[in-house]
C-alpha cells in the first residue's frame, strides 16, 4: 500500500494538479459471457500526454500502473486493477487533492464505486443500479459517449426480455467496452 505521506509535497501537488487538468477517473461495463454476472465492472485512472516524462512520475510515485503509446505519439499512464486503485491511487489523491470542483466530484464518486466493488455489490442487480446512478454524473455525464446505455446494462437482468435479444443488440456495438475518457 502506498504511503502518500512519503511522496515529496512538491511532486505530489504537481501530479495532482496535472491530473486535475489532464487525468480521468472512469467506470466501464464490459459484456462478459464468462462471468456469473452479464457485465464486468471495471475502474480505471488514466492520464494521457505526448511527453512521457511526466507520466513516468506517476508510475514512480504511485508505484503501480502501466504506460503505453499510440501510433500518433500520445502516451497513456493507466491503473486498472482494483487493488492498485484502492491501495495506491485513492490514498495518493486523498493526500494531494484537487482544486477543481469537477475533479473533486468525479474522484469522490470514483471512491464510492470502488467501495461498492470491494463490498461485492457489483455482483448484484441492485449494486449495478447503484453504480450506474453514481456514474451518471461522472465525467460531465458521459452518456452521449458511452457504448451502452444504463437501460441496456440493466436490461439483461429483467425477466421477460430474452437474454438473446439483449445479447444480439449489445454485440452489434463494438468494441465491448463502455469507458468514457474525459479530456
């Protein structure tokens, strides 16, 4: 577990400020046939930038995550394992907060969803609905950019609607990922 108090104040504040402008806290739903539930709920913290030097600071001081590049030269730093998010990302940003209300709000909601997942609530219909309600206001709503509507996600749980009908409707949407990345 990250001891955020050991991160130099100057570095922690810089990374928090950088995240305030360029970072994103995301919640995605991925259709999974190999899970007991029809959807896998995933959390991700990411920052993208053309200069990979700044992103290596995240990797170093958060002590988790990966970096990857796109063909156009943009680099991504991302953390998408629940353990790393709970033990490293959340404590870091609790120590070095955000100035913008928007990022404070998104982070608070991200933490709420992480707690629900830790408690296993994402494995129930009620928990999925709770997560969807919290996520609705994240990243400025994100609804217009999401691959799956809340209705298509909860629709797989409703009696009377064939899972094959829902499956076919959702398979037509590729990729099978619902992540909204804020700018």
